[in-house]
């Protein structure tokens, strides 16, 4: 900070500029907008060193410096906003084109790299040229092939999750036809009436009722990427939720794990409410709609069609709407309006 002020003071004087030029030396001027403060630089270094784990970075920060902790939280929130920014899915043809180019390059390398058993003179550079070409080919395969394979694995996991959700949607539709109600576990009413905290309520057990009733196979109530056992997030069974299925509208009903609830159950600090589910690398989440369709969405904020309960509006599917029709956090269950789309696992 001191260097920047000294540089600024020096640059404001034309006389000083002339004096520096006359002596043949000129200090390099830096744009202040490109410089990080000392606290921001330390905060970013800590986040990178700890794999963007906010809790670990805070624990490693100097305990006496509260400014660094504030900058850590601010930087972490900014990175979460970058990750949740909606982007268009890459063109699948790019993968095919990239793999085809790798194949052509590989074939060309095999044609060029012909090692002979004949002795090579010490002064010849042919052998070194061959090794350099081989190293370049290896670097090309690593720098292009590995990201492409990672991308393909991620898309395969998304596809498997979407297929599983469609099966789950078929199970819910069959259950509705047989029972004229949503899947509800025993003791639902009494437990919900005594609920004091959303993080202590296990909504996942209602989807487990589909497995118990034979409406879908074991494991259908969780994404293939879910290693926690929490399962999909879904609507809390209620009259309003029942109307979303029976009203002939396309409403979000079941989705990948709710990251807000997930963090709160682990005692973690929740930096933003617009984060995506962790199931697919934070890119987005698969959502099953009441018409049986499944869509991969890149933000939890969706446009909800109008109904008898609420007009058309934007809504965060991870948060309950309170009686003032606002979504500002995990309010007490007693404050829940009860007619919004709130997906809880």
C-alpha cells in the first residue's frame, strides 16, 4: 500500500517526471486497479493452498488478523458466484472434433517417428528431434485428452442421474395413481408439527417409501454421484405439493442434493444462497418436473408458473418462502408459507 501511494505522489508532479527523464531512469508505473491489497493477496493464497476449503483456510489464517478472515469470506463468496453463473453447455461436436484431431496427430507422429537400428553419429541431432517430437505429442495428449475425458465422464454421470430421476418420476406417478396421495412415511404429521429446525428434518424418507412399496429399485432415491446417503431433495408432502402434481403444470418436484441444507447439517458457513448442488461439480443440478421431464439447470433460481397459490414468479428451489413471501434464508419451519417450491432432502 505504501509503494502505491509513493508512486502516485511522484507521478502527480510534472517536474519530477522531467527530472527522472533527464537522468535517463524512469520507474515503472503500475495501474492501481490491477494490484491486490496485502490482505486480499494473503486471503487468495490461503484459499488456493487449502483447495478452496473456506473452513480450512480460516483455520490457517493468523488468528489475530480479523481483516484476513473477512477477505477470505468475501473472496470465497465471489468464487461461488462465478461458479453459479449460468453458461451454455459446450457443443458436443467439439468433443468429436478434438478426438479426431488427436487421432490424426497420433497417426502423423507414428509415420514420422521411425527409429533406426543403425548407429547414429555423436554429432547428429536427428535422435534429439525425434525425442522432442515424441515429448510434444505426449504433452498434447495430456493437455487435451485428460480434460476431454474428464468432461465426458461428467456428462455421463449427469445422463445417468437424469435417467434415474425419470424412473423415480414414473414411480411417483404410479404411487399417486394407486394411493391418490404423495409418498408419505409413517409419523409424518406429528413430526412436522414439532419441527424446530429444517436441518433436523429428514424428508428423504418419503422417497424411500417408493422403494419399500416396489415403485422403484433400491438406490433410485439418490444420484449416482451421491456419497453422503442424503439422497435427492424433494417437495415436503403437503396439499400444496399434491396440487403441483395434479394440476397439470410443469413444476420442479425432485432435484439433486440441496447444498444449503447440506452445509447447514455439517455446521459449515453458508456464504451464498444461489449455489448449485455439489453432485455434479457445482455446475448445476438435474431437476425432475411434475410432467415427468428432467432438465439440467445451471442455477437454483427458476421461473415458477402461476397457480392457485401464487402468481408466476422467480423462486430459489433451495429455500423456504416465509409468510412475507421472501426467501432470505432457512427461516424457522413455523414461518414457512407452505405453498412454494422448497426441495429438501
